[in-house]
C-alpha cells in the first residue's frame, strides 16, 4: 500500500500505514464470542494517523475498518479503559441517551453495553454486528478521538 495523497507522515511503511509508534498486537476475539483475530495492526495504524492529525490516513483506515465489528468493540473498549484510568470512572457524557450529545449514539450505546455487562463483552459485539457501516464508523471515530485525547495528555 502506498501513502494516500496529502499524507503528513514522515515515514511510510506497509505495516503501520505511515504513522508509526502504536504497536497494537492482533489478539483473538474469543472473549467477544468469535475466534476471528482482532485487527490490532489496523487499529494501531488508525490511532497513529489520528494522533498525527493526518486526515487522509484516518479516512483510509476508517474506510478499511468500518465494516469490522471486532475492531469497533476493541476501540470502544480501549476508549473506555483510557477514560476509566484517567478519571476513575465513565462520565455520563459517554453513556447518555440525550440526542443532543456531541458523541454519536452508536458510540454511547456500545459504552453503555460495556459498562452494564462488566467483563462480558459479547453484548457489545452483538450490537456492533447489528450496526451498519456508518454507525460503526461513527463509533470508531469517537473512540479514536477519545483515545488520542488521553494519549495527548500523556496517559
Ligand atoms: Zn498519513
């Protein structure tokens, strides 16, 4: 794969998508009820592009990942974990059903399911399967924004 036009990355590699530094291993999806591996490298590349503020690469990776419910659940989990670590809990802004929220409903719905289910993340996965590509893309986008926000604060 080559860098999309307008990529701001200094280094382009086939593995990281040009924004290195976010090494996220592929891991099995067993705890989500599937034996398919979670695309860690894809998630790492998307987060790397977002951290670098590279829109062309974010768009490219969102295009590539939006159909994947495993990726969707994993990045929402990561966003919740980072938030939990930083704030000691999940703020109501991330779980509200208020349609005026600045966060997408698919993202908030998945965070709600994750908070309600504790360590059982299968309901999140089932919900992510039911979302359409636009819904998953919105959830992934909000999750990555949150993750990058925490990373920028040095967590
Ligand atoms: Zn780029």
